[in-house]
C-alpha cells in the first residue's frame, strides 16, 4: 500500500470534520493521521489527512467526493515526494537513580531531538521529523524506558510554487491573519 496525503481547504464551520471523515468511513478507509489548523487566510482551515491506499484511483475518487462538500474550497491529493512534511513526537523518559543514563549529546546531535522539560524523575524529549525518523529515535530511546509517548499528525505543504491564494475565491471574509 502507498501513503497519500490529502490536503483539504475549507471554511471554518462546526460539524465539517464529521462530514469529511464520514467519506473515509463509508469507503472503509482508515485515516492514519489527521491534523486540522487555521491557514494564513482568516476563516480558512486546512485538513491534512494521511491514508494508505492500493491505487491512485481510490484517492482520486475520495478527492472528488470531498469536493462535493459545500464548505470545501479546495482539495489536493499528494504522494510523499510531492510534499514537504513533518510530525512531532514527545517522549517522557525516567531519570531515576539507577536507570540507564541518557546520552544527551547523542539525542541532540545524532537524532536531532531536544529536552524540552527536565523534572526530578523524568525528562520530556521532543523529536520532529518523518514517521521513520521518529520511530528510529523511539527504538534508540526504548531501552531507557518510555513512560509516555505521543505523536502528532502530519503537517505538510506542497512542493508546488503555487500558493493557496491562487485556489481560493477573493473575498474580504478570507482576509490574511495578523499575528501580533
């Protein structure tokens, strides 16, 4: 099976997540990861959905179905080599006396992971990267004991030089955000 990333740009409205995910449920397709966030355009949300499918044809059918949802403004389906993507993971590792010593230099330099919290009994390490990079680090850190592990969904942008603005209607209600 091949991994595909589907990016859906929508109006920000209540109940839309259900409308979109039901499309996958009806086709009995499991969502591997789902991330939703606001875009650079106010009132526009971006759904980044990762699924595994047998064929590109399956993805094209899903994309056509999603486009029929009224609040959807644009939908794109990508293979991994057509996007830039990352995930984030947090690992909670014990630091109790007698536990295997954690080599922070290896964590930082080899795995490009960082301690984001240092408590008396544990540390929290943040690792960003692809799913494979995160699980390589997981296997490295596992002998130290993992108290907790959490991984985000994928975030992705297209490698295309075109921007979101080219696909959306020009309306005042979709004004750019200002982060002040």
